[in-house]
C-alpha cells in the first residue's frame, strides 16, 4: 500500500525557533523573556521594538536555530510508515532558503532533497496530514491537521493539538492502526 | 467564485533553459548543438561529456537563463483569471534556490513570494492544473495536465500538449469558458 503523506513544518515544529528568539533577544537587549509571556500573543508582538522581524532577516538566524526536542527521532520513526515532507514557508525570507537547506542537512540528513518544499503560502500542499504551528496553514489543508503547540496558538481549538513529538508519533501511529483496521 | 489554481514549472516552461545549454555548450566547446538534435533524447545525454550536469551546478547558470518567449505576458494574463503558482524542482541544485528567486524577481516581478514553491518532487502539489515539461511531474498530478513541448518529451502522448504560451493561454481560457457554462 502506498504510504500516506505528512507535511511537517520547520519553525516551531522541528526547529525551536522561539528558543532562538529568546536567546538572541537576551543577547541584544539584556532582558530574558520567558515562554509563558508569549501565550496568546503573535510572536512579532511578544518581543518589543520589532526585534523578531530584524532577527528573521539577519544572516545566520535560521542556520543556528536549535532542534526541537525529540523531533529527530520522531521524524525518523514516522518515515518508516509515512512519506514525510518538510514544508517550510521560506520564501518570505529569501536568505533563509539556503540556511534552511543546510540546517536540514546538518540535523535531518536522512531527509532527501526530494522531500523538501520551500513555499510561500501552503494552500496548494496536498498531503494526507499536516503538522504546523500556524493556523493559517492548517486552515487551508484538505488532509488531517495537527496544531503543534506554540505560545501564539494556545487559544486555537479547531485542529487536533499536539504538545510535543511523543504526542505526534502516538497520534499518527494510531491513525495507521485505524487505517489497517478499516 | 474561488479562482482555480495552476502550477507552472520554470525550466523549459517559463525559462528557456535549453537556449542556455546551447549557448554555454558552444561557448565552452566551440560546437553549436541545434534544438532538433535534442528530439527524443534526455537532456543530460544530448550534450556530450556530462556538460549539462556541470552547468546545472555552476553558479550563475540559473540566474542568467533567458525567458521563454511569450511567458511574461501569458502568465500575467492567466493571473487575471487563475491563482498562479510557480513550482520549480530547485532542491536538487541548492545553489539554484536564491538564483531562481532573484530571476523571478527580475523577470516576473508581478508574482508574489506567496506564490512561489521550490520543491524536490512535485507529487504533493495539489493544484487544479499543472504545466510542466517533465512527465514524472505530470504523472503524479491529480489535476489537469499540460505538457510543454521540449525535445526530451516529444514522444509523450498521455498529457495535453502545448507548444508555446499562446496555446497555453488559449486552452486555459477555454477551460474557464467551459467552467462558466457548467
């Protein structure tokens, strides 16, 4: 049977982009903003003075983001049963294109270039599943959607919530069981 | 009514990549290979000595490819009636990512970054129409497919053939009429 397809986002899903915001903001402004301060607030507004927008255009930002805990093992596990695509909205920040490609090569070397998609909006991505932190991406997805918890999305309840990679794997393995039972 | 979506390929569709192969090959080897010599042959084999593969990895190759005649006007015309996405298999040649982005900015400045997709394989692209020269991309498309004539694809008959941008526009405008009539 043909494997089902999953689109997995990068920022705040396999990359801990908020950790990088916090580290860089503290480095530049001497103030540590805690994750809880970001709850229910768009990221761009959570850090004062347009700091995030500046970071997003700074060479090296995307290349040095830490990996989201558990993401590497989880993605490898999922790849045994699903066709996994990394789908990242990289086109808004063109300098991120090569940085994201190199970052994937360093941290997810088991993902082929064939399975990487850098896009603008994600509305034409036709996978069976999508894991993303942004509701705008999930809302246009025709497949099953999982919202990966990030401060900015904690009030959203119209997509299945996942809080960490263990939950993602558990839910998708359950999908696989259901499919086999059908 | 929501506009229907079209995925348009870059190389050999809006970019005259074969023209660039011919120019660069003549520049480097002093031999002009005519387009007719490419009929029915995979591009990589049509130019001796692995020349094409070398070109594809050379900085500047993708940045300086000529525009396919008629593509600019045609894409603008189509954008009035369709949601147009440029979908290019850029991930095999990572240096092409930024070059292709800049090339689009120069020659197709009316296309938003939201409508650009750089991918590996195109099997998860879920548009209503796809225009491509490569049968491997068209074969996995669930929408209506148009094969843009290139030497390497002249023997393919399982997709609707288009020989130039005038034909593309004519066929898609007919699709629009049929849709309105339904």
